[in-house]
C-alpha cells in the first residue's frame, strides 16, 4: 500500500500535490498464515523487482476523488 504522495494529497492553498522526501510502500503480512517458504518467495520477488526497477514504467493518476484519494484514485501505466 502506497503511503506517501497519493496519501498526502494536495496543498489546501495551492492545489499542488504534496511530495514527501521519501516514497514508502506498506507491506503487511497476516500472522500465522504464511510459512517460511512463502516469506522466502516474497523476499526473492522483491529483490527481482528491485533489480528490474529501471524497466518498470510508472503510473499516472487519471481519476482523483474528492475524498479518500488513496483508496479510490485510478491510475494508468505510463509509456516507457
């Protein structure tokens, strides 16, 4: 779950997006559901994503609701 630019919203005075100095993603894991093998697979997948980070296109917000932007916003993939 993204917890920074989309979650922060816009400045009330200027309407500009608020971009924090560091983008974070929240990764939650329910307790007692996954085995060590599952966790190893997830860790390896994250490493592979990191290694490919320069080939993964970004997203553009195409719909921004008035409230709960981080839950209801819609995005399109950018051309790479």
